[in-house]
């Protein structure tokens, strides 16, 4: 009887860890019905402040080519549409569910590609700006990813990289499963090594926005 009560006492912890594992998988690569219907809305709501800050920081103009790598629910694409018109914003995603949801929502009004950040389907120096928010944690080779982003940016082009502070993130059990958390100094080193000039914009609520220009 005592054994059973010890097992039952651990149940909430096991449930918490199982839910955190499932959520971490969805955040890194939304899949299926849950990805399409639920994650896209949840990501837009949970990350709205960071996404708005990124759109502001990329400082887009009419007719510019602005790309969001790992656009998730696509809040940035919605915000960018009237700003870059008559051009269309460009969204890159490794998740089929996110690309499907974006195509269902915007049709051809947004240019979407199913692709990995390390192999972008864009020509050299073809983009004026790139946004990528809450994605760096999931890139196994961030140096290769940043070099690839630099390749598609024109000279003087802007990269806006949004991440949450690792200290705060480590307290959330979801990040114990597959997240690669990097300090602000490490992110700046990676950006400089990829050939960017870097400025850091610190925001409230544990967010960091790096604004980097092709050096
Ligand atoms: C936590 S979500 C963030 C979505 C959105 N940027 C936001 O902040 O709400 C991470 C997104 O990055 C995408 N992603 C992860 N690894 C990627 C990669 N290697 N190339 C392109 N997209 C990737 C995932 O599919 C997922 O939609």
C-alpha cells in the first residue's frame, strides 16, 4: 500500500514531464492536426510581443524582400504584408503543418517555402531583411544556419534574431527536452563569425532581440 502511494505521489511529476516533452517536440517542429490548428494560434498569442518587436526592428519598406525563417503561426507575415506591398513577405518553415496553415490562411498573398534554414531556396543577396524568432534553440548547426542567412541577404541587409534569455528558459521544464540554450554573448559570437555587425536590443520579459547587419 505504501508502495502504491509513493508511485501515485510521483504521478503529477511524470505527467508534467510527459506534457513538457510533447510540447517541446511541437515547438521545435509542429506536426499534424495539433500543429496546424492549435500551435499556430498558440505561437502567435504567446510570442506576439517578441514578433512585433522583430517586425519593428527589421524596419521594412514598401517593395522590400523580407523573409521570416521559422515563421510558425505567421504573425510577422501578417504584419509585414501591408508594409512590403506590392511585394509579398516570404516565409520559410521546416514544418509542413505550418506551411499548410499559412497557405490555407493567406493563399498566394504570402510566399511560403518548406525548407531548412541551412538550405534556403533563395538566390544570393536577394533579401533586404530576415527575421527569425524563437528558432535558434532548434538549429543543430547555428553557424551554418547564420552563414546561409548571410548568403541570401544583400550587402547592408538586416537580420533580426529574437531569443529568450537562457536563464529564464531553463526554469521552464519544456526547455529540458531538445532545446539548445545559448547565452547572449555566444549568440553575438556566432553572428560575428558569420559576418554580421551586431547590436543587441534588450526587451522586457526576458526577451533579447539581436539586430545584425551584413558587415
Ligand atoms: C517555437 S516556434 C517559433 C515560431 C515563431 N517564429 C514564433 O516565435 O512564434 C519554432 C519554429 O521554427 C521552425 N523551425 C525549427 N527548425 C527549423 C529549421 N531548421 N529551418 C526552418 N524552420 C525551423 C519550427 O518548425 C517552428 O515552427
